[in-house]
């Protein structure tokens, strides 16, 4: 009973400042049904489980979504509506963040947050390491078998030692720069190591689009290899953009996190850097949208992780009403 009381207090605190008219609106259609796998909520740093609060936030996704202010996408709901994003920021303490959505049905791209000078990739940078290693395989520099074990460890287990070995195998930042140049990632640059590659959500969405939609970076076998590994991450992950998705759908996913230590890491420091990226596939295995999110200053690891889980579910709710059969 005490835990439920705490939830009511948080609800009042987060939503008290919002217009009463907005809170009184009802969803215009039935909420998207999400997969139950991995949807169990986790404890917050405040010692109480506020899954009910998150659920209410997600269900509000269908409350008259804003439309994109241009002719091409005039009829497409904007998943980054101002009011919803304000509620999301308040709930998860998201101050400095960068998020991109590409709706592959319409070709419309949406953005929220501030790209700034870029965000450290943390373990999402392992997708770039894998890409260049597989490009080297495609070029005949070494066999896929020679890197297969480390690829699995790096992507499936997010093993840092395996990531470092494969990072060295591509010539460290020289290999990362080859991916940047080939994929034309104009806002991505190598830095001190693979975890500090500076990038934006827009560039990472562009990379995923070239890998899995345009299929322009890798040969067929290499594309399939990386796709299977990221698909397995989507099936097993407990948090992130692809976790709460329409029933029967799947995700190609990679997450990353790091606590930025004052006096050691590049500013801003003293907060959690939590990142997540995913390609969402429908029940027919067709890619439907790409979502990427980067954050530098989350108050806790839990809030950062839950923030991208909620945002992924929000995008599914906004788009899923028309996309899900």
C-alpha cells in the first residue's frame, strides 16, 4: 500500500503544472497492444516502481498527436509533440538529449532535442566497429570466421574487451573514420576511443538506414550476420527503444550507457549517458521505422534506461495505430 501511495504523489508532482484541458482529453483510438516480453518495469532510484505512471504517459501518446508542419508530411502524426515531450522530460530528468525517428512508410523524419557538438556513443559505437570489420571481410582482408566469436561477444553481450579487440583490428579511429566517410556521417567524429565516438541521433539513424534499408554498406552475407546479432539483442534486452513494441513485431537494437566522471570524462559530467537505437520490424519482418536516442545528463541509470523504453513505446503508439494490422 505504501508503494501505491508513493505513485500518487509522483503523479501529482509531475502533472500538476500541465493544463487541465490537456489532461482531460481522451485517446482517439485504442492503445497499441505491446509485447509482454521484457516489458516488466524496474525499480527507480526512489525505491518505488512507477510503471503505472509510465503506462499513463505512453497511453497519452494517442491524445491528438501534433502534425508535422510541412507539405510532404502534413498528414503524419508527429511523435515528438511538444506537450508529450515536456511530460517525458519531466518524468525522466532528460535535460540534454537528442532523438530521431524515421517513418519508413512515409519517409518522414522527426527530431527532438539538441544535437549540439555530438554525444559519446558508449556501446552503440560497437555497431560502427562491427560495420567496418564486416566491410573488411567483404573486401577479403580477413575471414568472417576469424572475427565471429568477438562479434557475438561485442554485440550480444556488449563485451568491452571484444569491442576493443575488434576496434584495434580496424586500425582504431582510422577504421571508424572509414565508416564515417563511406556512410557520409557529417556529424560524427572519432575521439579518444570507441566509447567516445562523438555522434548525433540523426547520423546513427542514417547509418541504420544504410545498413538495413538501403543495404549499401555491406554485402548480403555480412548484412545478414549483423542483422541476426542485433535482432537477438532486440529479443533479449530488458530496456531500450525496441523493447515495448506492437505484438508480433521485432527489433534490431543496440544500447549503450556510461557514467560521466567529473575530472576524467569530457564535460558535461556527473550524469548518466544512456543511448539506444533500433530498427522496428513488423510481423512480416518489414522495417517500419528507425528510432535513435542519445542522452548526456540523466540523473540516474534507471531513469535514462526507462526514458528510451518509454519513447520507443510512444512512437509505436503514435504510428502503430495506423501501421499495425
